[in-house]
């Protein structure tokens, strides 16, 4: 067990303790898709949140018109009684269009829609609904630093399951890419991005003031984009990361729609917009070659770590993933981030009403 501090304050879970935290002043945002509904992981998350008893729980729901009634009724069955925000309701799309905010949709946009409402509370926590190891300690741990004066808190955890190392997108793409950036540019934002033990985790918490100032990537770049804004707003001194133990949740294939290959391109876009926005001028060809060398060294190190623990390890498969991920190292796509809630004329209550109207219509309530 180690107790090393990073450039950001690092809070270790040396014991299975639920710390005192301001849950009664916090809103919890849980993005959910119809494919996750009725899963054991999502059921565990929602049942456990009832024991946490935050001020609000907002489920940012993405579901088809044909399935939304089934999912909404399932959500209503929980004693917790979460607020259901149907993010892809036609009425919500119309409301966004009236403010010039239509565009690509995905997890990031769903979370952003919910953050507008969540920021009415003093603190906001966000986490996914796919962890089968979800604990009632997670939200209090995320919130604990905020009560001690930090503005932003990020969760980290070990992705070890069934005697294998997971967290492939983080291990094989994000980490070597940030190290490659650090080798070329001694920039504070790169140091900040390198400080997080699991930068791609979906778990974070922040003060409502910081939340209202976040721009949001529309899709899978949400987590990295959030770190880019947190660097500008909170910086090293007002950022903490907290230990959430060991996580077990869904795994994605590398190829195919919604696979890790697609995700890495969105992560890369978010990362490159963040560092270029901080003034870095990137040579993408040189960066790609440096990334490959660093990633190859990391595969060797992960292989040794796996062998040390008696884990299975597919070195050839990991190098194939590195080759796939390297293709994403190129000038980023157009910046389609949503604006900070503090800088838009769209009112969160307008979104809430539109989502409720859509849900009432689709569910015949």
C-alpha cells in the first residue's frame, strides 16, 4: 500500500471508510442509456444511492422513443425516486435548436444538460451507472475534498478484474500520449493532465460555481475536456483526486461502433483542444512516433506487472491496440463543445420542462 502524493492532492482509501461529507447539499448526476436499464450494475447504483441520500439524484437518460416508457417506469420503481431528464427527447432538441446548440449528441451532452439543473445545489457529483462494485462510499469520498476548500475532485480506481489488467484506453492511449506531450513541451497543463491516476474515470465532483463554468464535450471526450477546464478554473492547488477502490464494470471491444477505437478519437480531440487552447503548438507526426515508443515500453512494463501477479496478458493484442490508437493522433476535429452554463442564454428550467413534456407525451402520463 502506498501513500504517494501527486501534483494534485491525492486522498487514499487506507480503510473501507465512508467519510463525513456534505451529501445533503449535493446533487448527483448519473448518465444512463437504455441498454444499461435493468442491469445489475445500474440497479446496484440506484439502490445504493438511496442510502447515500443526496439532495437530488438526476438521471440523464438517453433512450429511444420506443423504450423510454419502459426505462422510466423502471426508474420510478426505486425508492430513491430519481429525477429523470430525457435528454434526447424531441422537445429537448427543439429547445436546444432555438438557442443554436443543436449538434452531435452523446454522453457529454447528456451530462451537460443535467449539470445545469444539478448546479442549483451547492455541490455536484457525477458518476456512471455501470460499476458492479459501486459503494455507498463513492459519493461521500468525491464530495469530501470540496468541504475542505477544494473546487474539483476526481475519482480514481484500479481496473483489475478476473485476473486481468483492464483500463486499456487509459493505459495504452492516454498515459503514453500525455507522456509523449510532456517530453516535447514542459507545459503546466500537461503536468496537470499527468497528475491523475485515472484521468478517464467518469467520476468527479465540483462546486456549483465550477460546474457552471464547465464547457462540455458532446461525447466520449467529456472526461478529458472536464480536466482541461478544471485546470483553468481550479488549477493544481484547488484540485484533489480520491481513491474509489477497485472498479469492475462493462468492457468494450476495440473495433466497431462505440468501441475503444471510436472513443480514443474523441478523447484525442478533447485532449488536443485543451492543450492547444493552453498555447501548445503540436507536431502531430513527431508526437505520434514518440507515443508509439512510449506505449511500447509501457506494454513491456504492464506485462511484467501482470506476470508478477500471475495474470493473463496478451502483449501482441496490446500492441495491436496501440497501433489502432496511434491513428487518432492527428489535428483535432472541429471544436463542438457546448458552452458553459454561465455563458449561455439557455435556462436549465427550459430544458427540464422540455424533457418533462417529452416524457409525459411518450409515457402517456
